[in-house]
């Protein structure tokens, strides 16, 4: 009887934990991203000035240092032209973190001095497919997490092996939810890229 109560309680706990992560996780993720964005906005002026000093002193000599500094800010390696463009183009530096987050779809056009979509994503269809791919993965992993948790309600065993399975299923559910939210975040990158292309900076014309 105690074993039955233990298994039943654990089933309920595993489902509640999964649902809690599923319901509360997304707002917390969004909130965390906003806090991080605000923090970087406060630090951006000081960072920009130091970066500009390194470039003006000797860009080639300080290039490795600049890459290290930028990696902590953008989490991707920019080309020399991209770095110079974002530093020297008025108003461009504020777009750097957004640009790096969806760089897969974007490029800095040297000739026209604007941010453009890469050739592979300039048509609406490939951008739609990209959104659909990640959103489909989000739904798949969300469904997997909920299915694994809810399925525990329909099985009963008083064996130690089954209790271990319940712990394992909870881990699978949590991991699936983490992957699901990652895919949901990735599905919004195409929208971010499109908005970035539409940004109008001083002295530049939007291609849209």
C-alpha cells in the first residue's frame, strides 16, 4: 500500500512539475531575455567606446582582442568588414546583438551599406519553411514531454525498477521541454531578421 501511494504521488508530482515548467517556463524565459537585454543596453556605450578605441589605435594589431571582446557580447565571430561597419555606421551598433542572434539569415552589404537578407532567404517561401521547421520541433518536443508525463498515470507497478523509470521519464520530460523552448526561440529568428532589415539608420535606405 505504501509502495502504491509512493508511485501515485510521484506520478502526480512528475506531471505537475512538467506542466509547471511548460506553463511558467516560457514567460520566465521571455522575462530573462528582457532583463539581459536591458543589462546590455546599460553597458553598450562604455563597451562601444572601448571597442572604437581599439579599432582606431590599430585594427589589425588588436583584431584578436576585438574578437574576444565581441564574442562575449554577440556570441558569434564577425568578419572584419562587419565589425568596422557596426562601429563606424551611425546607429548601427545598437543592432549588433540582434544581428548576431539571427546572422544565419543576414549579411552586411558592402556596396549598399545596409543589412540585407542572405540570397537563400530573400524569398518568402524559404523563410516560411524555416519558421515551420522550428515551430514543428517545438510542438513535437512539447507533445513528447506531456505524453511521457501523462502516460505514467496509466501504468502501475510496485517494483523498484518502475520507480526508477518514473524518475527517468521525468528527466526526459524536462529535457524535452528545454529543447521545445529552444526551438520556439529559434522559430522567431526569421521574424527578427526581417525586422532588422527594415530598420532605417541615419544615412541609409531600407531595401524593403
